[in-house]
């Protein structure tokens, strides 16, 4: 059964190794290190833990990572000034705006001020629009990680029926578009979908990203279904996904665990996106 479980840790580890080698090679040739700036407003423990992990992984591969943490009473104008300052710094290759922002902020306005060339999570309207048109410029990190996992396991997406649970701007919508771009037949389900099982039971691939613990059970998928669990919840100190793993494992042909599946790929794709910007737009400095 072990071979049915997609190993996101192993695949992300190989990606990190490749990034480290590329950075060392660039430095040996006289180029500066790539640099990422993470902007965070508030004090959410989950977000802080994620940012800490980003910084650790960045340092491990030799990539500079600067955390710009602001108290929730920062004004919108002040935050925009900070973003503009980072936009104008030629030594910074990527900007990650940790979402969600506190409710008082106009998130679309803030996102629109990030330079599209430094937007490493594909949230700027320019990059999101290109994805909508089938041009994959900067792909949001988690959806990109899901595609990479499927590629690594030689999954042919073309012609498959894919059911996506969730319609968020950073996961559900972009992964649906990525699947459409690869000629899948895509159905998107959400909180208002009636009789979810009718949709999932006929799917070749189910991708769940709603954050509802153990939503997907064995009787909701067909034999041989590929199940991608991109949900995450904390139940009594235990991290669980949207899928009742041990049950669904019996019927699926491939499945991602939580943790250890999609999660590790998100940071790997984030750093890969930083590197793509660095190699495309970066300047030669020591």
C-alpha cells in the first residue's frame, strides 16, 4: 500500500536540492543571492509557523528571506508604502503577501500594488488573468505543487474527470484552471453544492481544499480514484486533512497524506517561483 501514497516530502526535498545547487552556481559566477520578502500583518499562530518554515527552508538553500511583520493597527496607506518600497528595491526578487489580511484591509487593492514580476504566489491580477487565458506565468504555489506531484507520478490528466472541492482564489480556482489547461473535464464543488457524493463518485481525480476534516470518505470515491488532499485542520493537536485517509487509501490508486503530501510542495514551489523571477529579472551584483 505504501506505493499508493504520494511522497511530497521526498519530491520537495529534491527540488530544494536543485535550488541550492543553482544558487551556489550563481554565486560562484559573481551573482548575488536571490532574495524573498514576506509581508505579514497580525499575529496568527498558524501563519507565523508557516512563515518561520519559509525562512528556515530559504536559509537551508542559501536564499535570503526577510520577514516584514506589522501590527494589525498599521494603516492601509502605510502598508502600501512598504510594498512600494520593496517593489522598487532591485535586490529583492520576490514578494509574498501572507493572506488573509485583517478584515479592515482591501485585499484586492493591496495585492494590486505588488509588482507582477515580484509576485511569487500568482495573486496579482496580471498573473491571475494570464492563468485564466491559459498562459501560465506565475502559478500559485499550492496548485503548482499539486501539478508537480501528479507529473512526478506520471499521471495523465488529459481526458480525466476532475472534481475540485473549494473555490478560493489561491487554490480552488487556480487548480481548476490548471486542470482545464491540461484538457481535463473539471467540476468545481463548494459549500452550496448539493449531494457532493454524486460528483465525487464518478471522478478520476478528486482534489479537496476546503479545510473540513475527513469530509471525503471511502464511499464517496470510485475504485482507482486519485485523491489529492490539500486541506488542513487541527483536531485536538493533530493535523488532519479533508480526507478520511485510512478509509480512502483502500480504494484510491494514489493519495496524498496530511501532513507530508501537498504541504511540503507549497514552500518548494514558492522558492522555485522566487528563483524563476531571480533568473529572469535579477541583476548581477556581489
